[in-house]
């Protein structure tokens, strides 16, 4: 049995948390993409009142309540909140998570911006997946710490990077992300290019549009989170794949997939209620391959001719 499912529907057990499902599905489709798009995931955080920072389009919880306690994301969330609530300048931050034990490295870059009217303060952030080695991540982190205006501990080994947020001053005459792209060289040239030419934002918008459709059966019938989380999670994954957003979360260290979990014969429940969207005019969306025995999850309104796992003929 898989220890953790990347798109685990059991996490969305309150209306507030359910509000993040569309964005989380789209984010996973970008970060664990198998389709060749630049794996750069953009997001926003906005100052809300005098003491809260929220993620528009997700839910109304404060940013510190959106992440598990005592994880690297928690430290990043604290820094984002502090920058948005207390800093008066447009600064940037960098957080680095080297590969090992993860399959690849992740670099998070965020830039604080204040609208010309001064009425809104927000953070534009990009999560970048990269093959940059742990050693090169360390060299990068050491260089950035040396030019940071903050007094942070100098990293000695790659694992030290996960516990520090590196704050940087952006020159007034510079495009913030273009400036960061010159400091942070990556093996994948398409990563920064997609940020600077807007492709990353367009890809996320398209993924969000697909996720709105794919997650509808869950959002409209939230009790399936309790009755059939893995089966409906597999349905969402398959729908996203059908829209051109195939993903392999296990390969990229995001966690296991619901599709693999269901195919393994594991289940949280014995039955799935057909009326909740797991059936269409052709019958059940889930069926077993007669050749390999694996469970297939087909897109609603469509039939499959070959098994999603072994490629065998599954036509009636």
C-alpha cells in the first residue's frame, strides 16, 4: 500500500479545504507533468486585512494553516507572511530543496509587489522543478546567502538549504524575475524562459480550466471524499490525462497516484455509488483488464480500446 497519495481527497474534508482542490489538481498536473511542458508552477498570495495572507482562487484560510506543521513549506509560508505584512519594499525570496532523498530538486522563487495605488500587496511565486544536483544546489544557496541582506545561517551541506529562506533585494531598475534568472542558472533553459515570456502562467491557467471539469464530481458531491476517495481521485487523474495533463506524481517525488492505488487492488471502500458521477451512459468508469487484471479508469463519456497499463485490447 502506498504511504501517501499526492492527490489525496481525504485532505479536503472541510468546505474551506475543498476550495483548494481545483488549484491543487492543476498544480500537481504541472509539477508532475509527463507531457513535456516546462514544470513551473505559478501561484499568488495576497495580504488580506492587517494580519492575514491568503491564496486567491484557493480558499480563505491564512497561509500558515494551508501547510502541514514542521515542513519546509511552513517556513516558506512564515517568510511570505512576514514579507507581505511587515516589509515596505518590493523584495524577493528563494527557497531551495535539493534532490536526495527526493528524485529531483525544487527551487521556489517569490517576488513581493505593491500595486501603484498602494492598496494591494501580493506575492507572485513560482515553484521550479529541476535536475540541478544537490552539490550545485548547495553552491547556489551559498552564493545567494552571501549576497542576501538577511542574517541567515551559512549552509554547510545541501540539507541545510531546506530550513532557510533566502531574502534578496531587487534593484529598482530591474525586472525581478529576470534579475533572479541571472543569479539562478538552471540546466533546463525552458524553466526561466517560460516564466519570463508568460508561458508558465498560461499553462497553469489551462490546467486550472481542465481541473474545474475534472474535479466537478467531487466538488458537487463532497461526501465521496469519505465513501470512495481513491476511486474518485483516480477519476480526476484520468480526466486530467484525457485533457492533455497526464501526470506521474510518484516518479517526481510528489507521492503516489490514486490510479496506481486502485489498480493494486487496494481500496478505502467496497462500493462506489454510481449516481455520484462514477458511471456514464456506457456503465461504470472503472473496469478490469482481461489480460493483465489491472483496473482502468476511463474518461466520462468515452470508451477505451486499449488497457491503460499493458496496452492490451479491452474492446467489447
